[in-house]
């Protein structure tokens, strides 16, 4: 399973769009996605799991556009 860790964010981050992307592309509910984004805004790194590579790739593309600093890795890296 592939992972992305959101490790930071830039000024002007599109919070609502990020919550929607986390919800749509990961297995998290909207409530869980909002909680994870709030953790990121609070300064905590947040790791998301993606069941398919295409979802991870799409999330990385969108997150970068929205202003999120991400680190891509595989569960075997842990």
C-alpha cells in the first residue's frame, strides 16, 4: 500500500479543497478527512494510505497545487 505524508503547508492553502481531495482519494470519510487536515494545520505530519497508485498520484498532484508539502513513501519504508 502506498503512503503520502503531508508534512507542511504554504500560506494560502486551500483548506476546503484539501479536505475534499483527502476524502475523495483516500479511504477516509469527510469527517475523518477534516480532522486530518486540522491536524496538519496544527503542525502535525499526517500520513494517508492509498489503495491504488493512481489515487496517490492524483492526490500528490492536487495537494501540491493546493499548497501542501508532501513526502511520498511505501509502507515498506517504515
